[in-house]
C-alpha cells in the first residue's frame, strides 16, 4: 500500500466535503475565522512594532538617554565629565545644557514651558532635534542672541508667529511673591515639528545666551548623554554619575518616557493573547467540521478498514482535511496581513481623509500618524501558531474516526 494513499484519500474527502452545503459552510467559517485572526494579529503586531520604532527613533532621538544635573549648584567643568565619558564605550555622545522653567501667557491663561539652552556643536551628538526644524531655525541657535525656537503646537497655542516676541516669567529665587517674578523676552526665530508633549512644552535657545542670563558663567545646568543601546541608559548614567565628585541628579529616559514603552509592550501582549484566542476559536470550528465529516463518511471509513487500511492511516486522512483548512486560512490571513501591514500608514491616512477625523492627535500622542513595521519573524510565528492550533484541533475527530466499527457502520448503511 502506497504511503501517499491516506493523503490522496484525504484530499478527495476534502473536495467532496466542499460539495456538502452545510459541512462546506462550517468549513468556510472556520477557514475565514483563522484567516481573519492571523491577518489582524499580523497587522496589530506590525503597528506595535511601528510605535516602538517611532518611540526609539523619534522621541528617544530627541530627549536625553541620560542626564547628569547639578544638585545645589551648576556643573562648572562639564568637560571633565565628557572626558570621563570617553572611557565608557556605551556612551556615544555628550552635550551640555542649561535649563530654565517658567510661564508664558496665552489667551485665557498661562502655559508652562521648559527652555533648553543648547550648544549646536555638541547637541547633534545626543539629539536629532535639528532634523525637525529648518536650517534657518537651527542656525539661529548658534549665536548669542535671545532667539528661541518653539514647537509648532506651542506656537499655535500662544497664537504667535515667527518674528514675534515671547515674554516668559520665572520665579525670583530671593522672593517668594508672585508679583516679584522675573520677565525674560525672547525673539521667536523658528519652529520645530515633532509632535506630542515635547512639542507643546519644550523650547530651545542658544546655550551662551541662557547661561549669561542666569549668571552661570562657564557653568551649565547639566550634561546630556546618548548611549548605543537605550536599554542600557540607566546603568551607564549611574556609572558615569558615580564617578564624579560633585553631587548630581541622575536621570534617564525610563523615568520620563518609560511608561510609553511599557504601554506599548502591554498592548502588544494583550492583543497577542486576545487574537491568539480568536484564532483558537476559529481552529476549534474545525472540530465541528471534522466530527460531521466523520459521521458523513462512516461507511466509507468502514469499507477502507475492511480493505486493510490501518487506523493510523484513517487518522492521517482526517488530520490532513483539518490541516488543509488551517493551511488555507493561515495562507490567506498571512497574505492579507502582510499586504495591509505594508500599507497601514497610507490606509489610516485615507480613512482619516474619508471620515474627516484624526486617529492620533499629536497634542496627546508623540506621533500623529499610525506607524507600521512588518517583521517577518512575527509573520512566521503567527502562521506557525495558526497551523499548530489547526492540527491540534484535528486530533480528537481523527481519533474518533478510528473507533468506528466496520460491521456496525456497514450494517446501518
């Protein structure tokens, strides 16, 4: 007996089953359910990968991976810290900064703002903020003037435009009364478009100007670090900070933006579990399909047994039928999922245009578009998961087929 005979019979039974209206409908429903679950899981995982990529490339490309900030006084010799950092291979960039917090007036109230004084010669080592503003705005930060570059959303909230004057109020360290607040004026020289909370609260000015304004001399508020692996930032920042004699605050991105990464991972895990259960439910529809197929083919099974076909071959026949359902569903779902994931951003933009809505608001989220990054290992894993579940669902009906008594089945034919 040919070893391929069970597969040939299984294929013939599979084709014959499609001609049975009710069994064919159940078979179609299980296949469609598997395809839908696989496709949606691939799309969701691609979207989560996209969010994670944008978090690392966009948000973590602008904010500090790590910071060393003076506790009771500014850092007067930041070059020493930079020299020490060269001995730590994981650190790829060091830049000084001066930070000032205050309030600016907007229609209907006040808006909190953080002004960062940066040195453009060093800032590009630790931040990609220059990519989100035009050349003239970046060049305005290279002098010693009172130029300020605001985020687009903050500029709109303040109802200002490039060339206007911005008044900023900061508390007087020697006087606790609100009326004693100091006023500083800046010339709006440009804007940057990043999105999210940073764009609505962070501004940039020349480091030398802000340092002179605060009478820091050659001192700076702190030092920013960039590391080769963002997940090593806490340990690297701690190692560098402990090597200094001055008391310093040690900050890293996991304290300020770590919740975003944790939220992405949590959503990924929840959606994975939910959609895996959807695939499982669809796969177990195969059980119903095969149980009915076994009952429908009871006499044919009995004839095959009397002709000498082994029980293991009978199991193979029905496992193959269920496996074909799973293979078809996973193949269709994988193809649909890959195609949609590759065009997810464009599809989301089209939906926004068609319905006149915005899916992601840059004032709330750190991006204003739906990202997607397809990773083939996710596709392979999801398809394999669907196939394994499909094959598991075939075991019980196939085993029941081997328990058919040929004499009883033929007698009741």
